[in-house]
C-alpha cells in the first residue's frame, strides 16, 4: 500500500485565494489589513519562518509590520514592542515568534498580547473560548490540520483520533478542537506523549493519527494501523533540514499521509492569514 497524499500546498493555495478576496472586499470599504510579527534574537528557523509569513502577506494583499529585537533584549523591551502593536490601528493581528532566547519568559509576554489581536490563537482567553466552543481566534496548526482533512474528504465525526504530543501549539488545542460538537469535529480523541510506555498500543487504534511530538522518526510503520489517516505535524531541525516525527516506512502502511514538505506547514501559514483577516473583519463589522 502506498498512501494517498494530503496535499497541503493545494489546499493552502485555495485558502490564500479566499483570504485575498476578503482583503479586497475590505479594501473596497476603505479598510486595510495589517499583520505584525515580533522576533527576538537570531534563531535561524524562526527568522526564515517569519520571512515566509511576510511573503504570504504580500501575496494576498495584507500589509506586514515587523519588530526585530536583539537577543539581549529585556522582558520589558519585548513587552514594549507588544504594547506598540496592541495600540497600533494599522496592525489588526500579530504574533510573537517562539522560541525566545534564554532568560526571557515567553508565557509572560503572551499574556500581554491583546486577545483580539492574537493571530496565533494561543492567548489563554482564546484557548478558553476554544474549550467552550465559542468564536474567536483558534490555533493555526490545529485549524490547518482540520481544514486539510476536510478538503480531502476525511471524515472526522465519530472517528478515533490519536494525537501524539501534548504541546500548547498543536497537541492540546487540536484535541480540544476535534472533540467539539460541531461540523468537522465531534471525534473521540486520545492524547498520548513520549512518556507513555507502549506508544504503539495507542497509535494502532487510531483511525486518524496525528504525530505532533517534535521527535524525529518517533512513529514507525509498525505503529500505524493499515489504511489509517496519518498527519505529520511535529518537526525538528537537523541543521537546516526539516525532520518529521514520521519514519519513512509509514507511507507504505497509511491510507492517507501528509508529506514532510507541503503538508501541515502551508496550512498553518494559510490559517494565520485567515485569522488576521478575520480580526480585521471583526474590527470593521
């Protein structure tokens, strides 16, 4: 068996086209859309990822604003940059890029972000809204995974989803999202992690398996039920090379599989644009 590809590039392209149309409608009403990014230090992957986000903005007509702070910036410096974006009428939504240099508190900085401008959907207010099933910015990667599955006709309601990883950006919010009683969700969700003794005993039960632990090659072919839908959301870096949580042999067992490049990554960036334009729409309407 060779898995069918969950083509994130194609789905993200359609999502960006939708965002561009919404930006045009706002422009017709005299409103511009602005996305801000705050980068602290000189982490290479973070800098490249932020640059990609600005390229995406240019493609869909969103203005972008950037604050780059040095690695020796203080917590006060970071929170001052956040305050400027909170107060700027030009910035509809923004993100504070993770990770921070040692000695800075990312969680404390996140708490100072205006929840209405939280494009990543990670502020505690917005995570609370997610748990309640209320409207508001939702975390981009979980949203992207949900949209990727829906676009390929993968049924989620009533299925058993196993999420490997309990991180703040993917594992925990994805479990909350897919268990909500709403369209495109309503699944039975199990969350496991690398501290579980027999991980394969759980992953083999999954109709839909999402690897989001950031542990290279963690999920092997013998840990996947034949025909299961498998999403590789966790990545790490070996130099400049992106390494997936999924071992190469998984493609021979899975029914559907997201590729290492062009799977979840483009969907995350597309959902960030969608969250940004939604923030602008909320401000106008």
